[in-house]
């Protein structure tokens, strides 16, 4: 028997002898009455032998992926500078200009939702629960993504100028609530980065030989921050396209190699995969203890927990809000829906292929080839890809994992930097005008022109719009042509604020550098503390559920108050901790004595999250009803006037929607309210509601109902399910690879032509005026 195909090196004679002995015993004494497998290895560390040399992996990631990211950052900066001519704007760094195309939005959301766990832990879930585990893992995340469109639209309607969700809290509730939620947001980012560091360390250690923790952390810091500094959020969109495209290509190669390539390996034959799945006993809770069923109580519970956790993370993590902010509503709504369909294909297909192949290999060998530690650590996919494809499989997997790390990690760097710049530095350290009301013009400190105030005209802002300011146009053109010396701003109205933004841009650069550098010592602390990966991913992130309702109410309910969201959040945290501890003590063997395992188990998390959501909802609603001062529709409108006033005088959000405002006859001097915003987003809202309902029915009703109607899958049904997943991933790959670059090129060409036309008109006017 060739044991090298299972990843066992020639030098490990004891392991080879043990496996050979078990194999012989199985063939001599095995009966058809039992297909149970016994685990060969019971150790607390991995026994998988990495196949990649350290220099090979580091060259691939540092020069390959790092070089690609820096190149794309330079390209994006050049496009913003010479085509869009807004590279000098701070907002462009954190919202990519606010006009990201549908395709880029879709692949970026897909890329940001792809975590290493989608390639690693999803296979673990299927190995424990069978086909139901892989399906409900994917459905839970997709249902979370389907909430993005309506949330994005609501955010754009209520606060189109906001760059962070914390700005909305500050505008509505003042600095007290703002400080509390700044701490919550930064805590969320720290927990997410912790999970990424631990997952990356586990994955790289099992793929690469002799790599140290320090080298892994330096590599992560380089990958996370390499292109954020150059191009900001826009480069993240560009990189996300390449990440998603490379991931789809790697998945397709893996599927084709395993499913369609002629090979002598008996365990890659679909008939043998099916027989292994049919024969191996699944845990209690699965229908007839079968892995070939979607009727799995454990899978459903895990899916519910994962959905609540993913939704809570979406609200608390600024990295998720950035994607919603960057796209116009119509493109954002459609992009989020497409992202759900794109994302669904990847983990589901990879999981089915790798898990069924692992079970076939173990079944043919007569024993589990991995220890319980390896399985719980998510090493099924690395083991299978290395065993079947050798170094090629390891390269492909490290590519997919690196792509997931780059998108998610860079998003976290951008998120922390945007919070520090917009919500700490601009508000508390160096505000442009201290103590100014948000409804007043930051340039002159007077009431904005778009108000109902008919009093003293001396108290009304008379600052010209930056879009019609000739001095600003000259300043921008001079800066574009300048090579070394930066010409001082000459505009008497906007020049001082431009200098302030230049200061913020400089601060932004240093902020990103220090956040990126901070990943290394932070990671060393996490690694040396020995934080458990599952506990960090599940138990710590479950705390987010306490903040879900308060943040949702902040955006959608005018009667929500500062006291309510603070109290609701604090009480929700206490309820979560109490729920997790009580369930872990009462339900699981060993109680709190086996703390890390029992507090990160399904029922403990379900009890904690439901307690947190129930408590925070109750407190937020009841206290808001007791403390609000909203009596009329006009009072409610004044609440949203505060959030609509969040703006940048050098990059007004009204400019992004000029065409939409023109379609409903709203002039530049008209005060915009939520009624106007609702009108211009009417078509997007219809798309969000209709598309959301259809997609929810497909993923939440049709697919689960159809597969749950099957008891135990026959061979034909199993083959049809696998084939359907493969077709899905092929269609998704075609869209992800082809559509985004076409849309982006068309938009760049359109802006370039518009710039040329405007320059020609300006030149003609200059000639006529000189005559």
C-alpha cells in the first residue's frame, strides 16, 4: 500500500507501520456489519507534514502577492489622480470615491466574507455533521449577506455623507455614546484581527516547513498594509477582484483534478466517496446516523448560531460598513445580492469535495488519517489537497488562504484607521472648529443655506460650493501638474480646509503605518497567551450580539436615545456572558471545568446569543420609549437632519447624486430631507425588497426544503447535488473573472472622455475671453 499518498513521509517509519498494521487487521477481521472508524492518533499537536519549503512560500507571498498588491495600489492611485482627479481627497481614501461599480462591489463583498475558516473549518463541520453541516454553514453566511442591501440603502438614505457608522452615533447622540461605541468598534476589530492571526498561523504552519511565529506575523503585517497606504479603500477593491478571481480559479482546478481527471487512486472515484459516506456512522442527531442526509439537528443549531454571529459582526465591524458606503445605492444593492450567490459557491463546493475525499481515504485505509486535533483545527482541506495534488495542492490552498487574509486583513487596517482619523482625531484631538454644531457650515461656522431659518441673513452661510469655485479648480490643476513643490492653496474660502485635509492625509498615512506595525506585537501577545482558535472565533465574537439591536435602532428608529443604546449594549453583554456560562455548566459534561471547549460549543453559544439579543432588544426599546422626545413627524425629521448634515465641504455627498436629484427637480439650494432621499432611491429600494425576498426564499426556503425532503441520499441524488454545486461555482467564476474589469474600464474611459471634453470647453472660453 502506497502510504505517501496520505501525506506520510518515508522517514516516519513508526507511523507507516502503525497504519499498515491497522490496514491489514481491517482487511482480515472487518465485517460488513460495522463501518465505524477509529482514530489512529490522539495527540494535542498536528502530525501533518508540511510540503512547502519556507523560502518557496515566502517568495510567493512577499514577492508574488505583496508585489501584486503594491502594483495595483500604484495603478489605483494613478487612476484617481489623473482620471478622477480626487486623489488629494481624504474621503477618497476611505470610500473609494463613492462610485464603485456593481461588479467590484460584488467581488469585494465576496472577498471580504471569505475567511480562512471557509476553507478550513467548513470541512470540519461537514466531517462532524455530514452534508447538512456544509449546507447550513453556507446558508447562514448567505442570509447575513442578504441583509446588506437594505442596510446599505437605509444608511445612504439617512446619512449619505458618513464614512463610519460611529459618525452617525456622534451626530445623533453626542460624544458620550460616541466614545462608548468607539471602544466597542475597536474591540470588534481587535477580536477579528485576533481570529485572523490565529487562523493564519494554524494554516501556514501546516503548509510550510519550519516557519516561525515572528515570520508569520511579519508576513501578515506586510500583506495587510502593503497597499492600503498607497491607494486606500479603492486599492482594496482592486485587490479584492484579483483575490476573488484567483480563488475561483484555484477552486475550479481542485474540482477538475479530483472529479474529472483520470487517476488510479480509488478514493477519488465518486462511487467510493459515496460508499464511504454511506458506511461511516454519523453522530446522534443525524437522521439514522448518516452523513448522507441534510436532516441534522447539530447542523441547524450551528447554522442559527453562525447566522446571529455573522449578522452581529456585520453591524459592529467598520470594515463591513466601508463596502456599503463605497458604492452608490443601486450598484450596492445589486452588488450585495450577486456577492451572496458568488460566495455561496466557494465554501460549499470546496467543503463537499475535500470532506468526501477525506472520508473516502479514511474508509479505504480503515482508520481516520487525522487526529481529533487536526480535524478540529480545520486541517482536512490541507491534508487532502497535499495528498492528492502534492505541492501543487499546497500552493493552491496557500493562495486561497492568502487571498482571504489579504482582503479581510486590509479591510481591518482601513477600518481601524478610519475610526482613528474620523472619530478620534477629527472629533477629539484636532477638530477644524471646536464645539461647532453639526448642522452648521464647518468653513464659516454659520447656519447652512439649506435651512428653514428666515432670520438674520448675516447668520446664514454664504460660502460658494466647491464645485463652482474657480479658485479651487485652479488649485487642483496646479497641484496635479506639480512634480515636487506643492503650490500653496489660493482659494480664500476652501484653501484653509484643504490644508486641514492635507494634514489629515499625512496623519492617515502614519496611522496606517502604526496600525500595520502594531499587528506584530499584538499577534505575539495572542500567540504567547495560547488563545484557543475556536474560542476566539466563536465565544469572543459572540459578544457582538449584544450590540446588534442598538446599532440597528440607531439607523432605522428616530425615537432611539443615547441612554437606550448604552444600557441595551451593557445589559446585552452581561446577558451573553451569563447565558454562555449557565448553559456550559448545565448541559455539557465537565461544566465550566472544561471551560474553553464547553463555552464555545453550540448550545452554550446559542444560549448566550439569544439571551444577549433578547436583553438588548428589550432594554433599547423600553428605555427609548421612556426617554425620547419625538412627538411629531417634524421632530423625527429633525433627528435625520443631523445625520444628513454629516458632510465634507470639499467633497459634498450631493455631488454624488446630482443626476438623481435632477430627476426629481431638487435644485442645489433646496434643503434635502429623507423624503427626497427616499424618492431618489425608490428604484433601488424596490430592487432591495424584491431581490431580498426572492433570494431569501431561494436560500432560506427552497434549497433547505428540497434537500430536507430527502431522507438519505441515493448515489444518483448525491451525484446530482455535487454536480449542481460544481455548475454553480463555474457560473460564479465566469461572472467574477469577466464582469468587474469590463465595468471598471468602461467607467474609466467615460471619465477620461468627460475630462477631455471639459478641458476643450475651458480652453475655448479662455480663447474667447482673451479676444
